[in-house]
C-alpha cells in the first residue's frame, strides 16, 4: 500500500508515521508537509530513510495532484491547529484548513483515491460541566473559535464530496491528544517545559475547563482501524474516557516534578473558551472493535514528561518565541 500522509511533520502526523513504519512495514509512506512553525523534520529524523518526505503546501493543487496520483490512500492531518493562534489571526486557518482540504478532495476525486479526514471534537462546541451526555456522531455542529469553525467547514466539504462525487472518504473527530512531539504552545508540553525551566505553570482563568485526554498512539491506532475497515461516508468519534479539568492536569504535572500542587499562576482566560469536551466512542468500539492501550492517564503523562526531559534539543528552539507570542497576545498573570 502507498500512503500519502499530510502534516506528517506535526505532532499527531509524526506519531502516525512512526506507528505505521513500526507496525506496518509494508506500507510505503510519503509525507507532504509545509513545515510551518508547527512542523519539525526532526520528528521524523530517526525514520528518514524509511519514508519519502515532500516539502510543500496542501493548497498547491499541481503538487497535490501529482502526489495523490501516485498513492492508494491519503490520510489528511495537515492543519493550523492552535485555537489561540486562530484568535490572533484567523486567515491561515481558512487557507490551510478549508482551501487546503478542498485541494486534496479535488485530487482524490480525480484519481479515485481512498481518503481519511482527521478532525476534532471541537466542531461540536462545548458541554456544560454537569451534562450527562457526551458528543456522538449525531451531535449537531456548533463550533466556537475560528479554528474549530474552519475544521467544521472542512468536515462539511468532505461529507459533500462523498455524497455528490462518490469520493471514498471516512472522517474521524478526536478529543485532546497528548504524547511525544507535541509543540510547546499546547497546554501539556507548555507546562512541562515551563517546569523544566523552573517557571510556574500557567492556567487560563480558573482552570475548570474539562478536556477528554487521549494518548496520541491510541488516536492513531483508531485511525488505522478506520482506514482498514471503516464504512465509506461514516464519521467515527475517537476518545478514551479521559476527562480531566485543566487544574487537575496542572496539579498532576506539578506532583510529577515534586512541586507543591498550588505552585501555578492563573493567567488571562481565552476569549470564547470552550468549557468541556467529552466523547462517546461507542460506534468505533462496537463496529470496529477498537480499544485504547493507554488507560492510565498519569502513567501516560509521566512517560510524556520523561520524553520532554530526554528530548530538550527537540523543543528548546521553539520555547522562547512561543512564550514571547503569548506575552504579545496579552497574556497576564491574574
Ligand atoms: P500540528 O500543528 O502539530 O501539526 C500540523 C502539521 O501540518 C505541521 O507539521 C505543519 O507544518 C503542517 N501544515 C500546516 N499547514 C500546512 C499546509 N498548508 N500544507 C502542508 N502542511 C501543512 O497539529 P496536530 O496537533 O498534529 O494536529 C493534526 C490534525 O489533528 C489536525 O487536523 C487537527 O485539527 C487534528 N486534531 C488535533 C488534536 C490535538 O489534540 N492536537 C485533536 C483532534 C484533532
Ligand atoms: O497555557 C495554557 N493554559 C491553559 O490553561 C494553554 C496553552 C492552554 N490552557 C487550557 C486551554 C484549554 O482549556 O488548556 C486546555 C487545552 O488547551 P490547548 O492545548 O490549547 O488545546 P485545545 O484548545 O483544547 O485544543 C486541542 O484539542 C483539540 C488542540 O490544540 C486542537 O488542535 C484539537 O482540535
């Protein structure tokens, strides 16, 4: 099988490529990645001789057409992925997440290539803290930020290309991922690398927001199940029953560093901050038999902390610029 992986130098895409090379050595992987601030070739360095890497933009229709014409399937991870950035400047989100997805859809349509679309639970908006239900495949879309609205738009394009043009596509909407190779702008790596630098973790607002954490390897094993046996046109929600509020996550990280549980700062809250995400992954589990391997969040978090301690050369070049960007966006200790 020849597989094109877009965004393979980013967090989830790079972990997907590692998992594929290890577990499915017969798959020929080509990565297409623009290497934005979030892409890092170092994430693929240890397997560079086992894959093909193409530096380019998913919105480059000629390049995409040529690459898609040479593969059996496309898995589309490439995106602008950070909510805070989408509030500062929405345009790259419109261009990459919507126009870029359109460019891929036209190519898979032309070449009749199987396509899997990676999306997020954020397209469903948020839940009250005491809501007994969770997001499922039939929850109405209700995105809050320019990021989640751009992802919702791209999902709608995929659904319409299936219905109107017969494109053989599946979709998955996953909850918050954690694990190695995640950019230091994101919540968990930011706090871990702050603590390595002896800087206090930074919690937006009161920190009552809840995220449904899943290890990135579990997300990617689910993607492979869907590629293998998913029904064309179907959306599958991916989640591993990992709901935690942000304050508890910061406190777990502080404990792992042997620090006092209250040794963190409350900072300016995110405008429009989604309160709670929660995933019901019954369809994926019952129809495709998928189960997560990482069931103990604290163990997964400890391993992630160890990875950031062991791989300082990977994240250090991004750290100062990332923190400066938060300051220029107006983040202040409350
Ligand atoms: P990331 O920001 O770490 O990586 C994105 C990658 O896409 C980078 O390598 C970047 O260089 C590349 N890219 C950006 N624009 C491009 C373009 N125009 N052409 C080619 N490459 C481009 O993101 P991530 O966290 O790995 O997210 C991957 C996908 O998973 C996204 O579609 C995101 O919406 C989705 N998702 C993420 C999470 C999460 O918790 N991180 C959860 C659910 C879904
Ligand atoms: O310093 C911080 N302090 C803080 O309290 C940062 C960076 C974040 N937060 C909060 C905001 C969120 O409630 O932590 C939570 C997680 O924040 P992010 O890591 O920015 O993730 P989130 O906004 O939930 O979105 C993530 O999950 C869904 C990914 O970035 C998206 O790409 C994915 O679609």
